[in-house]
C-alpha cells in the first residue's frame, strides 16, 4: 500500500511541482538586468538551477515518503481500534 501511494504521488504530483518551480526560477532569472547576465556565466546559472532541481526532487521524495508512512501508521491505528479497543488505549 505504501509503495502504491509513493508511486501514485511520484507519477502525478512530483512532475507538476518540479515543472511549476522550474518555470518560476527561469522567470525570475529572465527578469534580471543585462549587467547581471554579464557578471554571471550561463553555465553557472544553469548549474545552479540544476542543483536546485536536484535538491527539490530529493525534498519531494522525502516528503512523499514521510507522508505515506504517516498515512500507514494512521491506517494501522484505525484498524487496531476496530479490532481491539483495549490494545489501542494502551498505545
């Protein structure tokens, strides 16, 4: 179940989030003045954007992993409450 939720979130939400953030970053870069582009090389700018994307993907993966496990714990506690109320009170 956890694996399914991680794949579902990874397929539907991760590309949308990464695309939206990347477009925002490129929009912000394009708003800089010409003198800013003269002082920064295009390779450095592209490397910074790529590093940011890699960090964002790692953050999203960790967040989805955490959310899926929290969901699993909550679902397990609900199941435990339906099976035995005495065991769930002890937890």
